[in-house]
C-alpha cells in the first residue's frame, strides 16, 4: 500500500527562538502594508524613516532565457541604490521640478503572497512578496501596471523593523511603463 | 535604391513635400510623428536601408553566444559562430515562419524551430529537417533554405552594425564623420570599451525620432527639463549648457554636442589618472586630438537611431566624480511608440571599482529610473499626442526650430576645426536638429546621397 508523504504539509515545528513564525509573518505584513500606504500617499519622507542605514535597493536586469535560473543577471541592474542614493532621489522629487512625477503618479501598491523566514543573522528576517503597482501618471488617459516580486531583508530594531535590502524582480523584461521614477 | 511602395507613397509623398517646404522655414510639420504611413515608410526607407546598430562584440565573447535584437520590427539573432564570425540572422523559420529563437540571449550551436523541427546552425545554415528521407527524399540546400541573413554586416571598434540593403555605402563610408567621432569615444585604450551589462529596455510613448533628435543636439532643454538635478547638486552650471556646448554637424544625419570638459577641470571627461595612464592617444589624428582637447563628444546620434552620452558625474552630490558612458537605441515599436534599449559601457582597462561606479552612476542618471532620463521619457510624449489631434491636423501644426534663423549667438563654424563636417561654437541654433530632419527626409525619399555630404570624411 502506498501512502502519501505528508511531511511537507505538516505544521512547522515549534522553534524556541525570540521570534515565533506567526510573529515574523505579522511583522512582515504590517511593515509591507505600512510602507505601501506611505508610498501611495506620496509620504516618501516618512517611508525614508523605515530604511536601514545600510540599505541596498537593487533592480537587476531580467531577460528571456531558456533556463529560468538564467533569467536574472545579478551583476547587471537597472537600479543599484544605497541609502544615500534614495535620499538623493527623494530630494529630487521634492524640488517641484522632477517633471515626470509632477503631479505625483496616483499609485496603488497591492502587496500579497508574503512569506517571512528567519535568516542566520540575529534580528534580520527575509521576506518575499508579490506586488502589483497600479500607476496613473499626470493626465494620462491610460494606466500602467507594474508587476514584480520583492526579496527583502528587514532588520528588527528597538524602533521597529527597517528595510535592510530590497531586490525587485520585475515580471516584464521590457517594461511597459516609460520610467521607474517612483519607488517599487 | 529602394523605392517607397506605391500604396504607401501616395500617402507619404505629400507629407514629405510639406516637410521640405516647412524645413526651409525652420519648421517641422507635426504630422511626421505618430503616423501610420510614415512609420511604414520608415521601416522600408530608413530601417530597410541604413546601417543600424545591433550589438557590441563584448556581448558575444564566446563561440555560440547569441543575442536577439531587432532591425525595424524584424527580430534578428546576432550570433558568434564556431569560427568566430558574427552573423545577423532573421528569426523566421524558412518552413512556416515560426520564430526559431524565443530568448533574448544564450549560447547555442543550433536553433531548432519548435513547430516542425527545422534546425539551423548558428551561422544560419539549414542543417536538419526531421524525417528527411520520407519528407524530402534528399537534403534541402543548407544555404538556399538557411535563415535569411542581413545582406551586410560589419563591425567598427566592436560595434556591430547591419544593413538590410544589398548595395550602398560601406559601413565606414556610412558612418563617415559619425564614425570618426565615435572613435574618439571608444578607441582611447587598447582593448577598447565593453558593455557593463546586458541592455535594459523600457517602452516610451514617443516616436524613435524624438530620442534621436534630442541626442543629436538639443542643448537647449537641459536647464529647464533637468533643472531638478542642478538643485540637488548632481550637476552644476546647467544654465550655461547651451552656451558651452559646441555643435558638430558631421554629415549624413550624424551629430554630436561637445562640452569643454577641460575648462571645468575635467580633461578627458575626468577619467582617473590610473585609467588615463592606459590611454594611447596616438591612435587619433590631429583633428581628433583637437576635439578631445577642446570639446570632446558628450552627447550624440549616429543616424538613424543609435545615440550615446559620455559625461563626468558625481557619484553623489559632493562625492568623487565618475565617467558615465551610455549607448542606446531608439527602437521603433509602432507609430508613436518606441522601446529604449540602454547599455552602460566601461573601458576594459578601468579598475573594477571604477567600472562599478560608472555603472551605478550611469543608471542613476540615464536609465529607466535615471534622474535625468525619467523626465525625457515624459516630455517626448507630447509630439506624438499633438500629431494625432484632429484639431492640430486641421491647423497644420508645425513645430518651431526657428533658433536656426533667429539666434543672436555667433554660429559661424570654428575655423580651427579640421575634422569632417563643421563645428559651431555654441549649442544654440537648432541647426543640428534641422539637419537631422533634412537627412531623414532625404533617406525617406530614397536619395540620401544628395544631402549633407559636407560631413563625409575626406581623408
């Protein structure tokens, strides 16, 4: 008689760690929801407060390749920003002369499929999520939809979670929106 | 010479006639943008005859490497075959037209059509047909039934160009003054330049001509559209940009703006002493050295849709400078729509840290999220919209290039410049952009040899 191995579906073992899995998941979802709200409300300065000083924000280049594993070239990127670069981009948006974002695109970042897990570093958790960013720019009669997955790391600090790293895997190889003048 | 198909000609010829009349008045009719007939004719006349950039050799370092690109709307596979040769192959199976390659990049000796299995070598030859004996009896001729090859392929300093015209000027003749200027950018060190990574691509709601025109000589927009970058101190002195840029009209639709980098303390665009030590300027002629010392190429277009930018930029406000080199193609997609393919380039001889700084900063200023480029992508949408307007069509809307006749700045060519074409001591005048459209008009009429020959290299 054959049996179906149910190990994969078994409830995860209880870990004796400072952060239980349910708590991890809760921290991650709350964080992603909060930053989405801030970015959708054009509160970049408030969002900036959620960034870790060691932030690395990267959008690698994706291409159509035969093997899925070759699609993303992590030595190549559309964007490779440190916290100082993000500061610069926010400063530019604040000049009232960053014309591609005047007025700011109306956006709605729908974040889902959140998976949080521990890493081998204390107080750093890894969070994977999927985002659909709806964007209506200027007086465009149409909208742009920017789909992507994020691989984030959050540092849990005394002041709350902070975004330590973000890798954005755009679903499209050639993006249909004319620019990425907003934060993904 | 290719002749416009009669069905298209009846729609296009009256428009081209109006372009000719309007250019004489330093204006360009809006109707050449976002126009179905013009777009169709451009595929025949411009992308069907001109030499167009398809890839850089550094993207194909090994035998079997390939990238998929487009000439006009046609997908082509650019391969390096087993003998090291470069091939530009049409990506349509000769049996039923199915695309034999469905990827952007890879390494393969063969391309096998997924439909019936016709298989081609990476030099384009047909090398396999399933059930050959039952289906065909004897082998089909591998050349006759091979993938269609771009009739002419040639390489200049690692830059691979293809032409769909069987006859016409050689690549070197075609590039003329544009190639002479390109050499100043990319031939300074043994080993030359290479791509920092594969291209990034983004769709812009504008015609390919918008980017080509802008990069050919629009010094005038920088201190308005890009002023935010002055305020955050990523650039200084933008207000003097049009005054300081010198415009090179290189002939045949090729053009460059040159900024006096040495005057602002950044000779040779500000490359580091370590990198400059690797440079061998003896490859340049006297006129090229004059350009390098006075107003080296900074932003330019090689007709039709290949452009570049080489600037010194701080890595961050107040931070150390780095040199950014981007090459890009304005890839036609549809009337009023293009895809921007953007590559960052570095010199092979630079240190790893310098290469990374160039790449990171290049994308920070010119890329899909670039602090300069994002604003261009939006400004260029206007012409396509205006051109589609029924109201503006009734008004016979033309765009204003009248700086050409009205500028009070001296546009007399620099007598000390002895290279191809002419160099004017200012970025004012919009003369370069008008020349771009003059050449476009000649190419569209199938008579490119009749215009702007002054830039042809006369060495």
